[in-house]
C-alpha cells in the first residue's frame, strides 16, 4: 500500500520532514502546492525504489526563494492517484 505520513513538525518554521512508503518501485512526483493549487516546489520526480523515504523541506520554492507564511499541501502523485496532506509554515 502506498502511504503518505504526517509532516513533523507541523506547523513548522525553518524545516519540516515527512515520509512516504512505496510497496513497489514506481514513478512518483512529490510536490508542494499553495492554496490556489499552484505548484511552488518539486521535491522528487521520477522512478523511486520500494521502501520508506524521508523528505525534508526548508520552505523554499523551486527558485530557492523563501515562501511566505501560510497553508501548503504536499502531494504525492503516483500511478494510483494523488495523496495529499496539509502543512502550515510560520515565519
């Protein structure tokens, strides 16, 4: 079963981390979205091996700029569909 775990800490200031688990090797895309549904950062994109993966996000967009305080979503896109959870960034 594909699983996306809760971020810790959440809310976060400087950095947060979360985990996901894959039962088989598959192509995934892990991204951060704002409340408008716009993708602000791509954390991973491509073929990923089986197992549990730990990801850290430092609150920066794809250009390396700090994103503002607010609500964000981390989205794990898989061949079986998306899994989405909330993140709160407090600057």
